[in-house]
C-alpha cells in the first residue's frame, strides 16, 4: 500500500464516519425548532465547552495561526492567541450564565430572537437587522473554511482546487441539514479530539525532524525579530516594529467572542447553567494549549524549511506548513502514513466544526427570524425546518462561489478572511450583548443604532482607513467595537427608557446571578 493511498483511505473513512455519525445522531434529535437549533437545551458541560471551542477554532487553528507564525515569527500569532484566550475565558465568565438564563426566560432560541425579545417584543426591527448581519458575515466565514479544504486536497492529491471545495461542502451539508444542533455539537466534540491529536503528533514529530528544540531555536534566533514579542520578522535581514498600539489592536481579537452567534448559542443550549463553570475551565485550558502548540508548529516549520526537510513557503502558502510536515511523516511507512492521514483529517475537522455551526446559525436567522417574524410567514415545525435546510444549501453555494476565488478583495489568506468576518460579528453584536446583560436601561433604539454603526465602521476602517498604514493600521474590530458601544449608549440616553415590563424581566433574570 502506497503512503498516498493510505492517507486518502484515512480521509475517506473519516468523511464517511462524519456523515454516518452526524446523520445517526440527527435521527434521534427532537424534530422541533428548539431541538434543531439548540438541541433541546440539553447539552452537557463537556460538549458545550468543546463544541464552543471547536466551532471557534476553524481552519485558522491548524493553518492560519501556524502560517502567520511561520512567516512573521512569534509576535503577531502570540498576541492574537493571548487575546483569544482571554476573550474565551471572559466570554464564559461574563456572558454564558446570564445568556443561558435570560434566553430560557424569554424563550429565545436564536441570537436575533434574543435581542428582539430582550429589548422590543412588539417590534421586529432589531431582529431583522441582527439576522441580516449574521447572514452577510457568515458567508465569507464559511468560504474561508472551504478554502482550507480546497488547499488541503490540492496539496495532498493534486486535485483540482474547486473539486476539493465542493467535496467539503457536500460533507458538511450531509449532517448539518439532517441532524441540526445535536449532530453539530457532538460532531464538534469528536472533531476537537481529532484536532488535539493532530496538534500533539505534529509538534513532536516536527521538533524531532528539525534536529531538536535547541537547534531550531538557535536558527530562529538569527532571524531579526522572529522570536521577539515587540518586533516582527519582515524577511531577509530586517525586522519591523511591533509597538503597544499594534499589540492592543491584535489582542482585540478577544473582543470578538462577545458577538459570535455560533459560539453564544452554545451557552443557550447547556442543560444546567451551573455546569457552565466546568465548561469555562475546560474551554480556557484547551484554547491556550491548542493555540500555543499551533504557534510552535509554525516556528518549527520555519526551521525545517531552513534545514531542507520541507520546502520554503511564501505568502499564503505558509498556511500549508502542517500539510507539508504531515506528508514528511507519511514517508516513514504505511503506519505513519495512516497517522498522517488522521492529522490531515484534523484540518478537515477544524474546518467543518466551524462551518457547520455557522451554517446552522445562519439558517435559524433566516427561517425563524426573517421569514416568520419579519415577513410574518407563519410556518409549522416541518415547514420551518425545511426552510432552514434550504437556507443552509443556499449559503454554502454562495460560500463556494467566494471560495473559488482565492484572490477575493476580502483577503487572500484564510487568516485574513477569518479576521474580517470575526471583526464583523464582534463589532456588530459584542457591545449589544454586553449591554443587554449588564444594562437594565439600555433600549432597542440604542442597540440597533450601535449595530449599524459597528457594521459601517468595519467596512470604512477595513477598506478606507487601515490601508493608510502607520498609526492607522489597527485591526478594524477595535475601532468598530468602540464606535458601536459609544453610539448605543448615547442613543439610549436620548430616547425613551425600556418599558417597566422589560425592566422587571431584567430584574427577575439577574436575581442571584
């Protein structure tokens, strides 16, 4: 058996396993809106924690972060990881319990539905705006995952890029459209285990092939700024400055967690709010370790390129470093080729565990929030689920179209595409979610104004201000998040307070929180 055939066989078996397991779990899921979109609010703490992290750690965990570390050294990747780690912990600490209790109290099963029932039960404006934002930003986010799958199959099997993209899309569709949240959450747990295995094996093998940790660090220390947290490697014999503004901007990735719909619904789905403390600990430990290992893989990959173990990678090709290391492992025989196949399946796991959650979240926004609430199309349970499944199909077709063009203006790399979509959600929903859970007198006018201001600022800063460079080169999430927050507070102060009934519900929810 050839090593390439062994890798292909493992990946095929993995894909079939994902389809079969997802479908079987889905058949046991309660066929209702709450069952399809929240798993009947019956998820345990381990599934909640790892489903949240697997749906968060998309292809940028195994491709994006190692690629950035490979190209520029420790600064950019490390400050991003620190921001994400802190954001994960604070999201579980500040948002999770409050959101679980509040959403159950007002019977909300989607994030747009939560905003509407929290602030304006008789108006659909806030729900409509939130649902449209989710659909708009999830399309490029899903596309980034399909990009990763296309790159994987192209590198491994010299397969046509678009064919790889379509294969990934079909597999994701197979179980997310049938099983809903129950299938997605359990598959995310399984996929997080595979991702962990992939990281562990690759990092130890890479260190070994680089001649040991000491040899690798000795070479990397010769690259200007490569191992410094206040400088960044720019290539050749030069290093760029990485000042405090850049550090704060990069760590602002952590703010995104407060507004990620596909992560926030995990909090709404847990069976007991008191189990979220355990979920928080599991998630925080896993995210810091996994991202730390991903950074090390990128660094060691650079040393391996220097020694000739793998080819020198440039630009967005650096995101394939883990693929090249896995291929090197496979050359040691069939057994190691099988191990390499499992590692490469980890890339698929990282991608699918995010894309399936995003598709489900977008589908719920369309069928539950737009069709039924905004357009007043009252649907029975069966028709609502059909509409949700059709939405998943439409969104993934649009994502395929975007992924088919790696030169899209949103970003030429997986990391860039994820960064743009992450900023969109964080800036549009993050401030509103925090205000919803911590400010009794915040009203729906403030929330809507803040969302729109945040959405506009994302595009203005990304395509108008940030290209100016210098002090303006700040990750768009930070200024847009702050603009949303300020606008929401100001507008709420000059418009009427929420009704006494809404404030009473807030007090009831927050008692003994």
